[in-house]
C-alpha cells in the first residue's frame, strides 16, 4: 500500500523521524515517525553513560577508523581525572593540542593539556590561556577565542569511555561518513546549524566555535595537524556541542532504518530501482518510472 506524504510533513518530522523511501520502494509513514519526535535541546541532558554509548554507536554505524573524542575545557585543576596523562609532568615532554587529540582518538588516552604542556602557540591563544600578541594581531583575530583566564586547560578522552561530561564531541571522519551523519538534516533538520571552517586553526575552530555558537562545525584539519598529529589526507572533523548530541544520534538512528553508511556499496546501472517517492515524482512530471 502506497504511503501518502507531503514535503511539509517530511520537513516537519525532525532529525529522528525522516520519511524517505527505501530502495525497495517502501517508506516509513508519517504516523510511524511521529511517534518519535526530535529531542528538544531544552530537555535534560543524557547521563554520562549515554554519551559513552554514543561513542560506541558512532564507531560502529559509521565504520570510523578512530574513536570520537570527548573534549572538556578545564576551569580548575581539581576537574582533572586521576587517570589523565599530563605530558610535561608524566612524560617530561611537550606536545601540540592536535597531538593530544591524536593520543585520545588512536591510543585511547585521557589527556590533560595545561599551559605548560603545549608546544604550539595557536591552541594557547584560542583557548584563552595566553594573551594574543600584538605582533600576530591580524591573524590571531581571524579565529574565535575564549576569554583570557577563563580556562586553565583542556581535557580529552575517547567518548566511549570518558569519565567526564564533554563540552564538545569531535568526530574524525571521511566525506562519505560525514554524509551519512548529516544526511538527516536535509530532511527535517536545520542545515543552518552547520558551519564550516576550511582555514587555520583546526584546534581552535573545532572546540571554541561549537562552544560559542552552539552549532555543529565541519573543520578541515590544518597543515600542523596533518604533519604532526598524523591526520589522514581524507579526514575531516565534525564538532558537536554537548547539547546537540542527543538530536544528532536520534537522526542517525532514524536514518539508519532507510539509509545506513555501513550498508552502502557502489554500483552503476541504468534504470536502477527507484524508491517510491522517485516514482511518484516522475509520474507527476509525465516521465518513465518503470
């Protein structure tokens, strides 16, 4: 039986309730999807255990090569977990912030970066741990920064086993995985909630911008992250403010019933099987659909 739906109904369903046709021609009805409204941001945030579960689900559903990262800006040293690795104190060396991201997403480490741990000036400026020098004003003013002195450091860990609530979640993925993650926003979401940063510094844009704008950020890893932190040539960063994680995951799960990154394969055939809503549109235009 054909499901009847309108564009307005589709757009009104929200990220977790997308009415799209499957490759077999079936569709999720408006009545079905209406039972699962998009979680509103003013609702109470999920528990930490739910965020940990999100980390596992993202890795599995998107076939990620590295773990999503939980990022928390530190206001006091007492907020640092006992298990956290502090490069200068525990390793006797310094690293860049992008290298700390790499340690968390590849090696599974919880890393606390205070002022004395850094070996790259950009994160220190972006996170408000130092004053921006007048000699770099033209460039330093091109990226958002936190108020100087507000935070003493930054804490990172794999989302799936972080022991702290993140301010931002960073997901390193390739363009195909990014498409699978944001596709629900095309159907009922709000694409204006996604901003893009193609220029330096990626460590700043990926953390400061989502926290200040409360929007998702697509960030291109900068040359330093490529050279020093081993970001792959096809990797991008998708940064998610904490309060948007629940809606993002609802959209991913809802879309998974009709489009899953894991189940996609490439093929090129003429007269491929059209989803039902393709057929409906072609018929309305007087075009072949069979």
